[in-house]
C-alpha cells in the first residue's frame, strides 16, 4: 500500500511539474525505476528498504541533474522512454518477453534523443507519460479499457497544464 501512495504522489508531481522542475523529473524517474527494479534484481521484499534505496537513487539523480543538466536529463529521458513502454505493455496485460525488452530499449533510445533535441517539450511529454503511467499503475483498476482511458486523460491533462506553464514562462521571458 505504501508504494502505491508513493507512486501516486510521484506520478502527480511528474504529471504536472516535470518540465518546470526538471531535477524532479530526473529524481522521479530514478525513484520509479528503482522501486520497480530493486525487488526484481535483489530479491528484496521489505517495502521500507525498497523505498530507501529508491529515494537514494532519486536524490543522486536530482543531484546529477543540477550538476550535469543535459546528461542527466538525457539519462532520465532514456529511463522514462523505456519505463513508459514497459508500463504500457503491462497496462495492456501483455507479457514482457524478449520483444517487450526490445521495444523498451527502442522507447528508451527515443526518449533520450527526444530530450536532447526538444528539451522542454520532451520533458513535458515524457514526464506526463511517466506520471500518467505511475498513477494508472497505482490505481486499483482491473478493466484494461478503463485504465487506457484514464491514462490518456491524465496524459492530455499533464501535457496541457505543463504547456500552459511553459507558455506562461516564455511570456515572462519576453517581457
């Protein structure tokens, strides 16, 4: 239950503030990937240990994001792109076999490229995708169609809110 609440909170932060607080995007993606991978890689089942490791990974990510902005954001884009593909496959109830990992790698590479080429918009889209994915995976929804609809609505909402915040920032910069 604790990881679900954390998923929802981190998901909401990424969904609505991922671009504005790019270090939060990097930290959030690092946290989420660690929460999902630590139990699988190290056979750790204690929720508090998983959350502590994930928090440390997130803090390291945020620290690196401040020091090495472009590199950290590209790495986060890579992780977010792969995570989004895996989350979509999981949400659709598809088995994640070799083809799933290949698709995740393609998504990861595209995520990294997008963040480098279209920095602000890539952050908006990737953080909205990651946030929507986290939130839908944290909700107790069994119906795949409902999950897909909630995911798309959250994605659109996150992109719209962050785009409005970006245009507001650009207007201030022009003045």
